[in-house]
C-alpha cells in the first residue's frame, strides 16, 4: 500500500509518500510545493493543482491521507487553508485516489502519544521511523506523519511504527502506548 500524505497550504503544501512492503514501512519520497506569495490566490491554487496532479500521476498512490480543517484563531487563514484543501480533494478525486482525513491532534497522538506534541517532536519521530537521517522541512514532515498515521490506522498493521523507532525513554513509552492501542480512520471515502 502506497500512501500520499498531504499537509495543505496556499504557500507551502507538504507531501510525503510512504509504502508498506512486507510488513515494513518504507519512505518513498517527500517534498514541499512552494508557491510564490506574490501570486494572487487564484494563480496559487492553479499552481498547486498543476503540481499536485503531476505528483499523483508520477507516484500513483493507493490512498491519500489529508489533514482535516480545524478551527483557527484567524478566520482569513482558515479560509485560505480551506481553499487549498478544496484543490487537494479535487485533484485526488479526479485521479480516483481514495481519501482518508485526519485531525492534527490525531496525527500527533498516533506518532508521539501526545495530541499536543510540537512540530519538532513529530519531525524527529518521522525521521527515526522512516530512517531519514535528516529532518524534513516542517510541511513535508507533517505530510509524512499523515501517511504514517493512515498506515497505522489500516487493518492489520498494529505495531508497525513503534518497533522500528529507536527513541529516548519518554518517546519509547509513548510509542509503547501507541502500539497497544488501535487508531481508526476519521473519514474515508471509496
């Protein structure tokens, strides 16, 4: 199963591909679609659509794991995020890629055992779980975390993340707790 994690944004859209092969999680690729802030919003959204469509065609994911909308203090920022999510969902639907959606707190809890973990903690665990050596950019790290969350929620993959991670004592305890619980897909289509 090849999962494309997507962290939507109108300036920086993170993406990450993770595959489950013979019971192991394997990093395929990751990156960030950077959009010039000088472009007007319609042009930004068109650029995101073009690059994401190319990415999906090149990598042929089986499912996409997308961050859900969450209540934001800034209504303007939330509206912009919603526009980016709309473009992402449209691209995936057109490509007939199944879509799973996860709340940010669920992703953090799945990887760290703490729904309020900071971005650096998530990035470190993603890097260790996928044997990356270097921390990915924050948007790409969040996207890889979304892909790992879906693979963790998929039937028959209990314990896939925790045993492969060699972390400190506090992180190991959180990962042991993670391995003992089962995560469920928040929303799944197709």
